[in-house]
C-alpha cells in the first residue's frame, strides 16, 4: 500500500533505521544545526542592541524553527506505532505511550514556544525564552555520550542522593557553629542560621565571595576546617558521576562490539562467552577519508567492523558502500586468499580489526571453539555460499547487492583436516 510504504519510509528516516541512511543522516545533521542555532538566537535576542537591529529577523527564524520542530513532533507521533516495542498497543495506545517517553516530551518542549506565542503572545514571554533554551535538550537524542551521561546519573541516583545528604549535613553543621560563634561579633551578617548557610555554601564550594567572613579566632578555625572539607565533599559526587560515566561508556562499547561480532555468520552459533572471547581480540584504529584500508593483490588476513564512517569497496561488478555497523572480510579469517577488491575510506572511519593470526591462536587454545568455527565454515562451503574475492554474500547483501552464481571463489579444498590452507 502506498500510504503504508510512505509511513515506513518516514519512520526509517526519522529513527535512522533501514536502508535510508543518507536521508536519515542529512535530517539528523539539519536538526542538530537547527537546535544549536535556536539556542544561539534565543541568547542573542536578549542583547538590546541586537534585538533592536535584527529583532524581526530573529523572530522570523524562531517562528520558522518552531514550525519545523512542531512538524517533527507530529510526524514522530504519527509513526510511533511502528516502533517494535509499541506495536502491540495498537495505533492509539502506541502513540499515547510514546508521548510519555522522555524523548517525546523533549520534542514537545521544543515545539511549545510556537504554540505559546500563538496562544499567549503577550503573557508568555518568559516561558517562551525558557522553552527555547530547553531545546538544547533535544541534542540528547543525537548524542550517545550525552545519553550515556544521563544514564550514568540515573543509575547512581541513590549514591548521589547520599552524597548530597552528607554535603547538606556538613553545610548545616558549619552554618550552625558559625552562627553560634560569630553572631555576637557580626550580628548584621550572621543574624540567623539561614545567613550562616549562605556562608557555609560559598565556603564548602570553595567559591568564597568574601562578603561574609569570620573575624573571631575560633570562627576562623572553623572556617579553615570547612574549606578543607569542601575539596573532599565536592569531589565525592564528581567521582561518582565520572566512574559511572566511564562504566556506561565501556558497557555501551562492549555491547555494540559484542552485537557486531555475534551477527557475523561465521560466529552466529557461538555462545555468549565465546563471542566475548572473540570480541577481546579486536583492535581499533582510525582511517582518514580517502585512505586505502585494503588493496587488491594483498593477502586477505584481516576482518573489519565499521563502528563509524563509511567505506567504499571497489569490485569487478561495481562499487559497494558499507556504513556504520557493517562488516567485511569475514572469509579472510579462514580463506586467506589474495584480495580481489580494494577498500577505501569513503568518509573518516573508526574500524575494529580482527586478525586471522589472533583468531587462530584463540582456536588453538580452545578446541571446542575451533570446532564450532570450522564446522560453520564447512557448512557454508557445502551450502555453496557465494563469494566475491574475500567478500562474502552476506556482506554484499548489506549494501543490497547479490553476486551471481559465477562469483563462487570459496572451494572445499581450501580446508584440510578441519584447518584452513592459505592460498599460494
């Protein structure tokens, strides 16, 4: 159905899934630019000279941006029932559940300034400015690092609450002591414990404005102790967040790497522990745009995973483009023949490399693992899996290309006694 096809295409572009990667990335880059531009415009509009000179232009840009954000929100709501976790709730239930999702709420906040301006043009000035600045939160959708930081804070919320209680307890105790000590010496500055709390906060945070300071010897001693304690107290939540963030990044990278290895046909029958063992062999390196990753005529002895960027594989049948999450060179791990394809970085790339030698050493150490991998390789040979040089059929299918029956380069005689034999 044309309507369903359009809705599916819209979903793939908005959520960056499926084969419409270029359109999805273009939309993503445009929205990121628009979000940053809106925050800049909202800040510049508060400068009287800029507002008087470019006020109408800034308001027009803000209005246009609001329309775009509103359309984006409505379209995401429209395709919400295509999200796999929400399909079972039906069209209405899926959209209601999606509307309560944090990402959807942030999208709604981005669209609210336009609605407020149209409904309450005079009374909503302050709210409009606040919501315009809150559009910055939309960057969390496009920033894995920011999402990881939010996840880290949420995961350590109990520890952060505990550390905050400790800090507040120290502040309250310091404020009480300073009130009791300094109230008679400075009744106008330490009129109550509340005034002492202001001094304690500025001291614990090591800001020390200098507008309220103890003058008695005992007060100075208490102030010195509180200042020294401040360094450790402030470092407590910072250390919690930093360690949680590092752990979150490590976990995310491991999951991404593990999932990339697990979906390779050669490793798909391995257990989680065995896939993890293979994942540990991966080595990361960066490649600049235009650099040659693998050249025709070289010995194919490495497999590549693309964690970011895009590569160009030049074959006899044309050019194949593989992007983030794809892999190539799987058969190079066992069938170390001469490469018939040249692989060039189409964009700046981050790659994970699995060398045949490292995998062979792992297989030598683990006989069960070696048997599983060799059995899978033998089954693929017997099934007549098509190959284009060292590029397997599954790898070509990533780019929507299916090789012809003539492109069968992997032969059973490449294996002797369950071990691969290198081509001459």
